[in-house]
C-alpha cells in the first residue's frame, strides 16, 4: 500500500504541469484562479486584493508591463497539435484609461510564428466592474511539438488592472 501511495504521488508530481482535467480531445485545460499556479508566467503579479474568485487576482499597475500569462510547448499541451485556442479571463480596470492587450504568441526558438493581440478595453465597458475577456483563434497548420505558445496580458500603457480566472483552452 505504501509503495502504491508513493507511486501515485510520483505520478502526480510528474503530471504537475498538467494538473487540470483532460478535455475530450486530449488537450489539457489550464485555469489560473490566482489561488494556485501551474505552467504560468509572471505569477509575481498575483496579489491579495480585489478578486473575481477567492481573495487573489493578478494586479497590473504602473510598475508591471508583463502580466500574468501561460507558456508551454505543444508537446506538453496534448497528444496532438491543437487547431484552435480560446483564452478567457475576468478583468477589472481601475479607470477608463486602461489600454492593456491580451496577447497570444507562438515562437519557434527565436522566431515568432504567430501573434494576435486583443484590446481589453473592448471587453470592459465600465471601470471598477469585472467583465469577461474572451478570444478565440485558429492556430497555424505547420506547428511542431517543440513550438511554444504564450498567452499573457501586456499592460502596454501601465495602467491599473486586475485579472482573475485566466483560462487557456485548446481544441
Ligand atoms: Ca482569484
């Protein structure tokens, strides 16, 4: 029993980067509620404060240009190359000045293969209210397992913004 338990926990550790439910197409599902981390970048922006879920969200302000994001290779994301990505997040801007961008970028070593940015202000009509930001893109057809995909908030004008329940879904 003890050996079985050890094996089980070893498997959990191996799967730690992929700790979310598998979808029907065998792609992993990634959600960052601020309360826990996975394959996420810029998690130093996670702070206690205004939050859509729990007590933690990602806080972007005049000191933070690169906000919470997700980064991994397609080899880790699923057992085939996905055709489509959906990124969802809850966002709350502090003022109407907000001009941050939800970016989806794919790189092969030093070369950028794909870049799409969606202005968050288009999804957040009112300051100090949580709104859903959602984008969906078809991915290029010639991707390889070693290509990396990054999905992140680019706070290009460095205004104050909170982001919570960041989801990255592949299909
Ligand atoms: Ca949260």
